[in-house]
C-alpha cells in the first residue's frame, strides 16, 4: 500500500500555500488514504551547510518522513519568480530520500507572471533523484483566497485533482 506525504514549506503564518496543502491533506484523509502532514516551519531546520546539518534531529526526521512516502505533495510559496528558498533548502537537507518519488506541487504567488517558477525545482527533483513529476500543479494568486478560505472553486477543484493525481500516478507506477 502506497504512503503519501503533504509538506508545507512556507514560514509565513498566513500562508496561502499551506492552506492549499491543508486542503489536499484533508481531501486525502477523507478518501482514507494513508497520508502524513509536515509543516517545515515547525521543525527548526538548519540551513544546509554540506556537513553537520545532515546529522541534526530535525533533518533526520524530515528525511525519514520523505523516505517513507511513495508520493509527495509540496505546498510552496513563490517569491521573486522562484519557489521559496526554504523549499530548496529542504531538498538540500534530505537529498537521496527523494529518490524515485512521485511529486506534485501546490504553489501560491503574488501574481500570475511567475506561473512557471516551479519548473526549475521540479527539474532538479526529476533529474537528480528520478522523481516522477505530476504534469498538473496548482498555481494560485491572492485573488483565489478570502481570509482563511480558498474562495475560488476552480482552485479548490484543482487542489483536489492534484491530490487525486498523486494517488493515481503513484499507484500506477508502484503496480
């Protein structure tokens, strides 16, 4: 039986990408899918220094969670036309734990101009760790949100579709 993980990579307490991640996680739980939630802002992760950082308890805990998952959704903010640095640091800290995972993305950004920002991040996972990247991802701007809620029904439907695709792709590749 495949296992799944949803990871929030935002440090913003009012994170829109975290809201999408929470929605995807709730959707998977409702479907009775074996899924875990991690919010890296709560983990006190070190910056990757290429040495001591790998032995730190928080790095080991994150690596173990990624290693145990077959399919992963990454909920990430987009800043300055790129996935936030905390998401990249997460890959640097956990490296080979990503090997052969199915990965999907839920991204929130200030505007529509950075729509393709996730591609460099996805390419890194694909080329370095042979991850299978779900070709559909969610990219939402502030207009899709109303307070703590996702107000745009199309974004809600896309979040659920990406969560469903994560399961569908992972099960297909694991069979």
